[in-house]
C-alpha cells in the first residue's frame, strides 16, 4: 500500500512540474467557449490582446453585429479556413511556456464547434503585437495546411520554410518547402492550385513554387516588386514592402498595392512587373488588405492613411483595374489596421485600431454602413464561405 501511495505521489509531482513549465494544462490550451454553426459572410476575427486570459478568435455575425462564437487561444494566434469552411485551423503558443516548440495547431469542426485535434508546430514564425497577414494557408482540396516556420534560431535573416500539415492524418509531414531568408511575410495568390506564392518582405519579392507533393515544391520564379517610399526626419527611405494582392480575372495577372499606395501589375506568365498610373505618396502608408477588390465590375481597393508611425488607414481608394482611374474614396469613421472584402467585393470589413470594433462598408455605394464593437483589439479577419 505504501509503495502504491508513493507511486501516485510521484506521478502527481511530475504532472505539476509539467503544468508549471508550460503555464497551462494541455487539454484546455484552446477552448471553444461558445458556438453557433457559421453562416456565409460571418467573420472569424483574431483579437490577440487578452494577455493572461488567452487571446480570442471571435465568430462574428456582421449583419447583426453579434458574437456567435468565442474560441480562447494561446499567444500570437493565427487562423486559416478550409475552402468549404468546415474546418478552422488555429495556431498559437502556450502562455508561460519556457520549453522549445511551444506552438500548437488546433483543428476545429466549424459546424459543431468542437476541437478535433491539437498538434505541436515545430518553430512557428510568430508576429509581434498584432498580425498584419496570415502566415497559414489551406490547400484548395483541404488536405494540407501550410504554416510558416523557422529553419534555424529565429532572427531576421534566418531561413524559413512552409511546414505541411496533413489534415486527414492530423500530423505534420516530413518535408517542407524551403523559402530561404525570406522573413515573416504572407501568402500571395498564384495562378492555380498547383502553385504557391509568398511575399518575402526582406527583399520585397513575390516568390512562386510549383507543388510536386504536399510537402515538396520546385522554385519557378520570383518577381522583385517596387519598394514603397516613406519620408522620415526629412529623408526619403525606399524600404516599405507590398501590402495587398489580388488576381486578375484571367488569373494571369497580379495587382499589387505597394507600401506607399502605388499600384503595380505582375504578369504571372512572364514573371515581369510594370507600374500602373496609380502613383505612391511618401507621406502615406497602406494597411494590409485581404482579397482587396472585385472582378465584376473590375475594382481594386487600397487602404491608405497618413505616415504617422501608427500604420493605420483612414480611407479606402477604389480603382478601375482596366484604366486605373480612381472611382471614389471611402472615408471611415475610425482608423483601421486591416481590411477584408467579401468574395464578390461588394462589402468591406475594416478592423479598427482605437475603438476596438468592425466597420461594415458598402463598396458599391462607397459608404460606411455601421460601426460594431468587438473585443479589445481586433486585428485580422477571415470571411466564412
């Protein structure tokens, strides 16, 4: 009996040490606290500033301005959504973890609001205070999730790679897609589902790879994009990387919003780039924008604000992609960090910086519809298909 008691006490001691080392118990690391089955057009919104209580991913009904679901996550959360919208992938780091590889990838069934699996992520590339673009992507067939990871000790010039998560087997594959010293960029639209595109902010290059297997790819070409200019302390610096991307209707061209508002076009067949009639302004800054436009009619949205060190936008400029004439300017009631447009480009959602909320914008009528409070610092959003 005494031996049994000692054995039990030893097991309890080990468990307490593990919890102390990570700062959180593994089963409760990511928790779906409330949930409704999502509908088309609802938002998944990252709120990364809940400190000790964990960050949040909100499921948000933007029509009613109501929270439909809450997911508690760890530090530096990121999200990706399958094309059908049936799986949500949440990457985040354990709070208080002092061990290597503290990041986890959690798979959530969006219909049931249930955690299906949690898998360690080796050396995930995280962001600072707020995310500006997702560093995760799901393949068109939903079988593979790509996560940006370090290939060595984290640093500005360390090589990075895309780790491939097998969504069917709930494990990371052995291979990885080597991006080199690319930096912590984001995904760029590619011509078809057999290719991957990625922005390397360190060199302001869009690099494109052809997939030969879910965790293998061959480099095809890269395009050096025009640097944005900024005015600081009476000096002009040419060092602001691209901020937003959209494929043309024929998927052979890529529209690019530079860091100062200039717009360029990339020919994906030739691997060349040309500047359009939309110039940049060294006194302005462009906020990141996911799916920034519409194909019919052909529109491209650029979120612009003053270069004041805050990195927020105050207005959205609407351009005709056939002539590059400015069709209008949508001024918002509050500065915002990032924007996202619906698939048809008719509605824009902007995540505000100082009012903690979401702005709904009618892109056709070019006017703000309403401002809705949400969380503490909503930073990045995906739209449910």
